[in-house]
C-alpha cells in the first residue's frame, strides 16, 4: 500500500551526499574485484561490463532506491542541442590544446619503466577485430555516458551537498581529482584531471550531462582515431615537441573560433543543475533495493556466461597470461632478438586463439620466453 492510498506523505528522498558516498564505496569495491576480473577474461567485454553495470548500474539503482528519478536527478534528461554542440566541439578542441601538452609533459617526466607499464596503447595489442571494435565503441560511447552519469551526475552533486552547497569550485576540483585517481594511471593523471574539470564545468554551466558526455566522447574519439591512424602508418613513436606545439596551436585556434561564435550569447540554454536533486523526487514508497538490483545482476551473470560460451579459447589464453610470470613491457620500437622472440610468441598466441595449435603449446612457449629473458645475457629461445 503506497502513500497515495493511505494519505500519508511520501518519504523524503535520502540525501544525495549519502547516496553518492554509498555509490562510490560500492562501485570502488566492485571495480577492483568483479570489474577487474571480467576485464582480465576479455578486455572488450570487461570494458562494457564495467561501464554499464558498475558506473551506470550502481548509481542508477541507489538513486532510484533513494526515492529519485535517476535521469532527472543527474541531468541526463535535460537536452539542449546548442549546449550539446558546444560540449562536442569543446572536447574536440581541448584534446590538442591541453590534453596533448599535459600528457607530453607527464610522459617526459616519468621514468621509462613507469611509461611502459602505463602505456595505454598496449590495450589494443593482440586483439581480434571484434574485440578492437568493442574496445573502441566502449571508449567512445559507453565510457562517456556511464562515467559522466556517476562522476558529474551524482558524485559532484553529492560532494557539493557534503560541503553545504557553498560554492561550486571545490566540488568541481574534488570530483575531477577523483575522476583522475580512479583511472589508476599516474602518467595520465594531469591530463585526466584537466578533462574532469572541463566535463564538470560543462555540467555546472548547463544543468545537463549531455555537453560533458559529448565532450568526453569527442576527446576519446579523437585520441583513439589519432592512435589508430598512426599505427596504420607504422608511426608508433611518441610525439615530439614540435608536433605537440602544432597540435596545441590548432586546438587553441579552435577554442578561439568557438568563443567568437558564442560571444554575446549564452553558451547553454539550461539552468544550473540543482545540488540536492529534490526536483527528481518520486511519489510513493521507495522500491526494495534487491528488486532494483536484480535485473542488473542477472545481466552481469549472463554476459560473463555468454563470454565463456562464445570465446572459451580467448578466456583460456588470457588466464594463461595472468597465471604465468609477468612479461616486462618492451619499447614497441625495439629491434633485435628479444623483439623477434616476442613477435613470434604473439603470432603463436594468435594461432592458439584460432584453434590452429593447442593453448598448452603457447603456455610452454611463453614460459620459455620468460626464462630466457630473465637469464643472464638473455637470448631468444
């Protein structure tokens, strides 16, 4: 029996600061356990699993359980074509203007072993075409939507409420900081912090998630496109300072043109987002948490089960790589016996993935490569 039937007032929604703290704690625990495990099984499926079920599903369930409409509470339901276009262009121009220089600076200062360990381009290695497509689609579509839903849609508002709603700068900065920290990439920390500031500012100025989502998508799309274009030409060496300066000039020129186009008018038609989400409150009793979470849990179990059914060899090979001793990353430009041995190992792995040779043969060869590289005066086995 709901409150409308009894005449009693509907329960007041749980404060956003409590919802955001609970969502953050549950998400972090799930991310470093279940999410990490599924990404080990398959990076493409794991990326979509993490984004949809963790970054979107957990805050969605907790917002609904708190007595709110999730889309309204986060600004996802507010759409303005003008502000969305501004977000898309801002994300595209921001990549060469600020992300590239900041990443160049961080990469230049980081020690070589750290650069190799956190080289994001390695995620594209040894992927089948469908996996590469899944990763690219996840990076450009799933990550912008789901991460903005959590970070700017919920966490930034929750932090603002924790701080008493006094000013927007501290919630903006803290949310961007957490956004960068939770990517677990010290080399890309500064660039992602700046991106978090941009996405959060767009959310604050428009009251909508869509400008930040499209800016996020544009940044990731430009980054992935440039990487794939360079790899297709065989140019995988890092950018040099003159190239960075040219790209920065192009990005700032784009920002200048965008500013001129917006001069004298508002860049967005929406009002600033409300910090407490009271306008998104729903009437009636709050739904049971388990009933809300059940469809998401079933979807997660089914997706992992389907992965084991459709790609058992890929899963087995990934588990071999995880169980075995770690192969230290080597520069992609390296030549010589070690590079030739690695290429032969990668070729054998592709054969095992296609079922042309047993997985056990790859496992034996991998173990031999590890032992040879760790022996004094390493030679290709």
